[in-house]
């Protein structure tokens, strides 16, 4: 027999099953999948990602649980008496969680084991003897041994029957613990002289179907009359004993009085025959004083009430005992702190629960079972949860059970571990508290792509470097852990998206060249760096890598003009070509870049003949008059150097042969088109310089005149004084009346420079000792202009002659 009753809740439900004991395995108790209120496919109860999980530490050894569909089956023989002993209701409880990716349902499962009448009543002894005085009054009672039956309810002992006789009957008495026993009742006066004993049979029967029974032989001995029997102060006593009462505490002082004298008046106390062994172990009765003391600790959670029969007898011949009944009520005290049992829905390692960071809100994480063995307010418990950082909360499931559920999405990269504190406190006085720590460690999911430290990286490699040359380091990081955080790199050409000519180390991110590069062929490479983690699904990110090939001075200048044959060329030179005539121009190129491609032209040999070369343009021209009648052929060696380090040089041997043709009028060094910008630049510089100097002279003249006028007014002199020009040494000066000279005066002079290929004209030199300047010469093809400034006193005058 099995049945299920449901207590409806949104996410927590109670499912109850009933089975009879002694059922044969593998009897199916029930399947929880049939009670699930949510499933994506009602026709299919098992599917990937959804399972049932047992949340309680044990379901009992006889129940097998299947996680795929929550089926419960009987694994072994069920013995109710072994599982629950004499508890009237035998219920096995446990919790099961139905877990999916979207939600969960919590089932509180109760399996009640129903009793079958598989045990017969059994008396502790097969024979027992009782004594009774022949003077005993009608209605005198003598307690007999109680039969024990391991079954409960109607299957336990219900009735007692005494074999047929005229003097005795039995009365069935129910103790406070529910056990029934029989008392022998005197219904007819006794006469020892006519009958000294009775042999009776007592039969105990249960209420099962069919009923089972057990029997014991009872021998009743009739004793001679004893005048008086001890009398108790009360026939019934009730004692309240707190469960924390110390051992050896006095519980009750019994007093029975016998009016006889001598031995007939001395009273002895002892437990009745129906008192169980357990009671005799807990309580001690002093046979002389009647003091009932606590022999061992009592526990309210084990037993709440004890019923004890005590009889008092005198020491006379044929004593007639008197009986009293003592009810001991154990009073609960708050001596049990709450017990916290936490069952995780996920795997637990070394006391740490592992929860995926992908867990969404309102998802079951763990079940908390709170137990308190005390009763009343002592057993009522409140539960709180601390340390959840707003991501976990406590939710009441049902009486004594709570669930820990998520409140918000989890992120391991923000908080990787939670140390939750579960506090359970009862309402006793004083309250007892239990604190348990529950550690949740988030397991990583691959929710973070690798991140580069920069969007664009730039590296440099010199051309002609060997393969394997280190270039730069690419750095990417991933906040995930484990394989999800391990990064691998790949390099691709941005244009072709093909595998690059570079290698990158997976762990360090170091970039190396796989080949040598030629700057003249490849100056820059644009690469795409892809960083990938090793998680699932794999996540990627990209960055740009620009590799610049650095030029090396590996190319010597190449002379293209004039065309060379074996490093030489023949150029015709017009006879009687004057100075300044451009004979030819050397044109060279350098495939390198920067300083490595900047060229300088020089004449290594041939300058003595009157030839010169422009170092920038490579133009070879006549710089002085040549005696054409001395030679018919002139040889000039020209060199072209780059500015690299080390510098590379190319040479050309130029052979000049005389021709009768007239020189071209427009092919002069100072009149060529290329030289005009330089001439105009020089003229502009001279004009600006002259204007600036003239302005300074006028300003100085005004300042000097103003100062002299001020001095004359102070000396009451006329306002204006004419100052004559001093023409000495062809110098024009304005001399102040101050005695101290600030500037010295120098005369203009003309300078002619000889021995150079250029003719210098009309030089003007200006010097000022204050500025400590050296004469400057400005060259313009065939003119050189120099200036000198003569300053004396407070004023100076500048004269420029051209």
C-alpha cells in the first residue's frame, strides 16, 4: 500500500507516502517526478540538466533513491520495531530537491511505516508467584507482571484473561506510557486451612487480526493472617522532576506506618513487580527509609513520564504489602542548543560548497534543517543568515527547514567566495544559540573575453636581422580562472588574414620574427593579434600590431647620371668656358631612408685643375679660369657619400675633353634656375638685417638726443645744441657730452679677399665690443657682404655700403 498526499506550495511541497513493514524489496514506494509541477516536456520526466537530489543525510537503510526521476524503492526488509521502537507513529522524513537551470522545487518527503501484527505478547517470566494473606479484604489488588508486545497501537497488548477460578479475577490497568498490565483482584474470602495456594494461568492478547497472545503461570500462596499492614500517607504520588536534576537528588520521601510492634511494625519498601528494568536503573528506592532518589540522569527528550509502583511490607510473619503509585513527570529545561544541518545542492569539497557563477536569481543553493530536542518555547527556533552581501538570502521552506537561495546574479570576478554565517537561536530562558559557517566558493564560467592592455601595439625590427629576433611583447589578461583564464595568441596579416610571418609565445606574449626583412621592400607590416582563452565556449579579442622595419645603411649611393661605363664617363668641355660654367651634374640615388639616404658630393681628385662640385646638387662647375692650352683631357674623381653610419661611398671618374663649341649662356652656376631661390633668400636676409639695424640706429639717435636735451635743461643751457659731424677716418658718429665712453669707434674699411674661387665685392664690416661678436661673412655665389658696427658713447650709427 502506498499513497501520496501533497501540501501545495509554490516551490516547497510535502509528499507523504505510507508503506507497511515487512514488504518485500524492491517494492516501489513512489516516484517524485509525478509530483513535479513544472517540466518542459510533460511526457518525458527525465531529461538532461534536470535531476533530483537528496538533501538529507539519510533516508534510512531500507530506502533507495534514484536521482534521475526521484523514484523511492524498498531496498531491504523493513522492521518497524527496529526503526522506531515503540513510537506510536513511525515516520521517515527527508528532503529532495528538484533542480533545473531555471528553477527548483523542494520536496519534504514523509514515509510512514505502518505496523503489522508480527509480534506476540511476551511475559518477562513464564512463572510468577504472589502471596496474599487469608485475612485480606475483598477487592485487595496485587499487581502482576505486564506482558510486552513490540507492536504498537491495536497490535499491542489489549486484554488479559485469567484461568477460571472462584476467588480471583483480573483488572486491566493502563499506565501513563500506554502499557497495559493486569492486577489480581480478590473477589472471595480466603481460608488457608481449606486451600493454601492457587495455580492460575494469565493470558495476554493483542488486538491484531488475527490476534496473537502470550501466557504466564501465576501461583497464589495464601498466608496466615497478619494483624495490620503498613499504610502509605497517600495511595498516589505525583512528582515533577526537571531533566537537569543532579544525580542522587531526593525525589520523594515515602512514609508507610504499621501500628504493630516489633518486627510486625518495621516497614520495608520495594518496587512493584511490574516496574521495568529501565526504571530500576534510573531511580533508586531505599528499602529502609523509603527515600526515592535519582540514580542516573533523566532526559525529557527520551521519556516524559514514568509510572512506579512501590509496595511497603512489615517484617512480620506472612506480611500483607500495601501499594502506592508514583507518577514522575519529567519537566523540560532548555538544555539542548539548536542543531543546524546544512545540505548543499552542489558538490562540497573540504567543507566548501561550489556554486557556479552562472547561477541566476532565486535558485536553490542549500537546505538548512534546524532541530531542537526541547519542547515548547525551548524548542522554537529562529534562524538568520549573515554574510551574503546581498546575493544570498534565507527563505523559510516549512517547519524547521530553510533554504539558501540566490538573490542576484553572481560574479566570481567581483566576489569569489562567500563566508555565510547561519545563526539558530531558540526562545528558551536563557536562549541557546548555535552558529555554523557555510562557505560558498563560486566556480568560474567563461564569461570574460581576454582583454589587451592596449588597442594598438607598435614594434620595431632592424632590417636584415636573423629569424628569431625579439620584437615586442603583447600583454592580454583574462579575469576568469583555470582554462577559462589561460590565453593563447595568434598573429594574422591584416590584409590577407593569413598566418603571419611572426611568431608569438602563448604564455609570455613575446613576438619574434620568423624571417629577415628588407626595408627597401617592406617598410611596415600591419598585423592582427588574436587572444583566445581555453574555455568553452571559447572567447576571443583582437588588437592591432604595427611592426616598423628600421632602415639600415646597407645600400651605397647609385650614380645614374652621367651614365658610367666601368665607373667612368666622358664629358665634353667647351673650349674657353669661363668660371661659373656648369660642365655636368652627377645624379645619384640611395635606396635607404633618412640620414642613410642623404647624399654629399665631393671632388676627391681634380680640384687643382679649377673644377668644383656643389656638395648638395652634385653640379660640377669651373670655379676659376682654366688654361685650356695646357691639356686636352682632364680627369676628375667625384665621390658620393651617404650620411649613414658607417657611411657608404660611390665614385665616378669623369673625363673632360675639349670641344670647339661655345659654352651655353644659361648654364652658369650663379644664373641657373636652381640658384635663384638661394640668391633671393640671401637678398631677403640682407634687407631684413639692414632694416633692423637702421631702426636701431634711429631709435638710439632719438634716445641720445632726448637725454642731451634733458641734461641741457638741467644746466640752464639752450634747448638745442648743434653737434658737428666728425668725418675723421671716414666715420660718422654722434658723440654725447658724457665723459665715459660705452662703445669704441671704428672706421669703415674695404676688404678684398684673394686666393678663393669666389670674387668678393664691397665688404662692410660692423663689430661691437659689447656683444663680443666676430665678423660674419654672408656668401652669395660671387658676393660676400660683411658688416661692422662702430658704436661710441651712448649712441651709434650704422652705415651699410654695397
